[in-house]
C-alpha cells in the first residue's frame, strides 16, 4: 500500500478506501462526541424533527420541538390537528406551511397504514408524507433498523472536496461512499462528516489551515469564487 496522501491522476481504489478510512478515524479522534444534533425521545419525534430540519438549522428545530412534541405526543394527535394550530408552533421554521401540511398528513398515514407507529425500514419511511429518501435514511440509521449512508448537503460537499466521489446526485454519492467505506463505519462516518462540515469545512469559508484531514484532501486551500 503506498503512503496515504494526495496523488495526481486517478487514485487506485485500494488507496482511496484506505484514505477514506484514515479520514474517518482522524475525524473520530478529533470529534468523538459527534452525533445527531436534533433533540428527540421517540421514533415519532425523530421523524418529525428530521422532516422539520429541511432548509432549517437543527438549532432552530430544537427551539420549536419541545412545545410541539408536548402538544402532539402521538401520530393521532397530528392526524386530527388544525393547520392553524400546527402553524403556530412552526412559524419560525423555514417552509412552515408545507411542513404543517406534511405533519398532519404524516399523522394520518401513520394512523391509517401503520397503526400509529413509525415504520423502521428506509423504504417504508420514504413513502411517508414529507419524508424523502435522505430523511428516511437518517431516521432508519438512528433507529438502528438498517445501515445506510444518507447524503445531506454537508456530506455531498465534503465527499466531493475530499475526492471520495465526483457525483452530484445524492443517491449516486451514497453509492460511492458505500463502496469506499466499510459498512461498520457508515453510521459514525455520516455523523462525523456532518460535524466536520458544520465546524470546519464550511461551504463558503472552509478553514483548511486547522483541518485535521488537510493532508488527505485534494481541495486543501480551496478558494471559492465570490458571488
Ligand atoms: S482541507 Fe479544507 S476543503 Fe479539505 S476537508 Fe479540510 S477544510 Fe475541507
């Protein structure tokens, strides 16, 4: 195995896999506390929090969910909720009108098709109102039901900067990440890459000078075009 680092030209697959594992090990060493930053206590609260986090920060979601979860503790409570009341809880969250509609529909579908419980498989979750493939993946891995590598905006950006994929479609990126990292690392890697994206490898101002994986990153020192 050649020394890890950046090589010019096409990187051999074994080297890319070894580099990917080293990246995750270093991130884990630097941020052993990395975990999902949404607050939840049940599968229902998890799926609601993840659905609300689209186009909104986790911090903002965590500000509104305690009161929301207290008022609507079950799927049946969402199913029979008045839109105006749900909107009252969500008005500081992006896309709150759509999210309100989806939460009420989510409650209805859970009651009608799943006995009021949240299904755990990614396929079943992805069919719920307001729950796409990414959200379904995030929920299923945090419920410990399936392994997956759901790709959000941070994982998409960092995977490309780190040269672990050249794709842009989240499903294609997930397929590449599944190939370069061993399955037992997927869950931790998912959380670590998001944390690194939020704390160091910012979309507009990546702080390469203090990045623990800079010597393994082909985009070290990336200069972003000003708009
Ligand atoms: S070196 Fe820079 S671009 Fe690469 S992962 Fe680190 S912060 Fe991001």
